[in-house]
C-alpha cells in the first residue's frame, strides 16, 4: 500500500484502506482471511509526518496444546513517524527514515511488522483447551480416550523413593 507524498502533505483523517495480506512481505504470519482493513490518519509534525491508525486483521495461530489452528479478528492500533532527518536514535523502531527525494511511502513493511509483533508467544485456542492425550494423541477437546496414564512412568516418581541417608 503506497502513500504518495502529496497525500501525506495534504493530511487526512480516519481514511479507510482495503488491502490484501498477500501483498505484505512474508513475516511467517498465516492469515485465515487475507483481507486487511486499515484506518489511517496523517498529520504533519515538526520533523516529518505522523501516521496513526488501526489495522483489522485475521491471523491464524496454531494452539500450542492441541495444535489446532484458531483465528480471531484482531484490532491493532499503531503510530509511526516519518522523518527526513537521518540522525535518528537507532533504538527507535517507530521512527522511519523518509528522504525528501522519495515521492511515496510504502506501508507494507511496517504493517507486516506490526502484525508479526502482535503474535502471542504461546497461542492457545481457548484458555480451557485440554490439549492432546500424551499417549494416543486424541484431541481431548473433541473426544475422550481410554488411556490410563501410567503414573509409574512419571520420571519424577523416582524421587519419591529417594531417601537421604
Ligand atoms: Zn487448543
Ligand atoms: Zn489417549
């Protein structure tokens, strides 16, 4: 998604953009719905432009317990700044170099980053997800199994027989 410099200079508020997840650079995110709705506002600030807004995206995450894919629409607010000043503090990720010679700004890179940063470290389909049976692999959310898990096989049980002298 390109924003022309002329669009930035004329500023705008709460403008809606439709885009496709297929146009984004690959950050490993899986989408269950490729349509992304983006609401943007642009403001001229002292050192460049401020772009703020919200993304509505539907990524699919694999549950770490049952391995099923689950998806919810997420609303991700964001704010970033474009500046033609090159000496920027390196650790400031939200400040993007935008030289005066560039006639447009490509939003796809920062948008892919925002979505990828929103991914949970250990996604679960549901807080109460029962996961898979460690013995037969049945998804315990959908069915039960007859496995009797052998407590004897618990490696920690060995500690119960341990008697210090
Ligand atoms: Zn699950
Ligand atoms: Zn089982």
